[in-house]
């Protein structure tokens, strides 16, 4: 899934731990601890797993479109 942070330029890392809030198996490691995901936006765009992308969109940490609305 492609997610966006419109207006960013260059390579910008973004760190998320969705397993703290949503302790489901794909957000946890083998010990049951929340995984840390590093999402690197390149010129405002990143390609991530669908569940992680939807989490970031729902939390307002990313957008589903590169279009900036004024």
C-alpha cells in the first residue's frame, strides 16, 4: 500500500509502534512485545504493508493521497 506525507522532500524516517495500542499478531514480535516499524518516506511517499498503512492513515500520521487540499 502506498501512503503519503504531502510536502515532504528527501528521505524522512518515521517510527511507529502500533502494537502498543493494537496488540495483534502482525504488530508483535515472538515474545509478545510491540514491534517498532521504521517507515521511510522518500519525497513524501512510502510503500508499506496494508495493515500498517491503514493504521497510519487512521491515526493521521499519513495520507492515502499525495494531493494537498487547501
